[in-house]
């Protein structure tokens, strides 16, 4: 059954002085059915983080424009995009005299196939209906402690070092990337890309329930509203992109104008 895409991006500055997140969804300029979604969470003081996140979006858009599926895999394109952003952000230190960094989570949508990659703690969730299928694992100190059994998931929610990253774009060390792919994308699948200003306030069950129950636009509005309420005056920048794959119901052909069905006796 053919599919259509219901997508939306949304942001809120939260209670910060500046919006340093960036989020975008853009189609391939030449290839129908190919698109990209990106969330970048910038860090590095006044304007520095915003510039770093903006560089991630700019590089990703250029990489998609040059993406030729017959010549390279989406994973190759995603890695190349993040490496280029990393190099450009590092170079900007000498121009701006700042210490800019950014996380990144990117998704490439192709017919029947979705590929994603991330660096840092901006996340991607893959749901089928309300059920979580996959989620990126943060490149963070807390996720490391979880992986070796030093803390519980409950302790991770309030750990004092939960915002400490092990890698990012623009740092002195070479960044680390993680990749995943869905080779059977179908109607009912949803993908949520978001910064920690959103995911910090939701468990997988609630997030999946909201996304499954509403349109991408409505779900974005609900999630932003709840995150703002739970931030209680201390909320971070919030950015999210929702992509829902929706089956198109087959329509019966209409009879010719003036056609009158013959009555059955």
C-alpha cells in the first residue's frame, strides 16, 4: 500500500537566554521520496553553540543535495556530513574565539528504508504504533554507567552528571558516531528526533502514546506543552522533528458522469 509522510518540526527556547538548538526537515532537491531530518543541540557559550548547531544543519542540507543513492550508502553520506560539520565547527574557533560544540542526530528517509546516525545525546526514537522499536543510545557518561551496571535507569534520571557528554562535534577529539537502519519502513512507523530539552521529561511509553494518537503537528504541540510544564521555570531549549509514515487508503474508481447502474431483478 502506498505511503505518505506526516511531518512537523517544533522548537521552544525554554527558560534559556538564547535558542542554541537547530532543527530542520528538507527534501532531496532532485530525487522524489528522499528526505532528511536533523536536530542539533549547540553548546559553547553565547552565540557559539548556536553557530555550531547552524553549521550542522547547513552541512547536512548540502550533503543531502549531493547524495546519490546509486553511488553511496546513506550511512556513508551521514558520516561524511557529520565529519565535515565537525571540521567546520573546529575551524570556527579561530574566527569567533569561542568554544563551540554540537550534538547531532540525522535521519535519511528513502522509499521503504530509513537510516539514522547520531553523535552526543540528541536522540532518535523509532515507534511502530505505540511500541518502541529502537532508540539511540546517548554518548554520555550516564549511559556509560548504565551500560556497565553502575546505576539503574531510575538513578540515571537524576544523576548529577547526566549532561556530561563523551563525544560531540567540534571537540578536540575525533567524534564518535552510531548508526542504525530500518529496511522495512511501513505505515504506522514513526520517528522522533529531539534534543535533551524534550526527552528528559518523557519515558518511552508516554512519548510513543502521544505520537501514535495524534498528527505530527498535534503531537509536537502536546509534547512541547508538557515539557514546558515539567521544566517548571528551568527548562532547556527544546527541539523536535516528528516523521510519521501513513498508509494511503485505496480509492474506488468513480463511475463515468451520467452512468446509471442497472437495477438487479
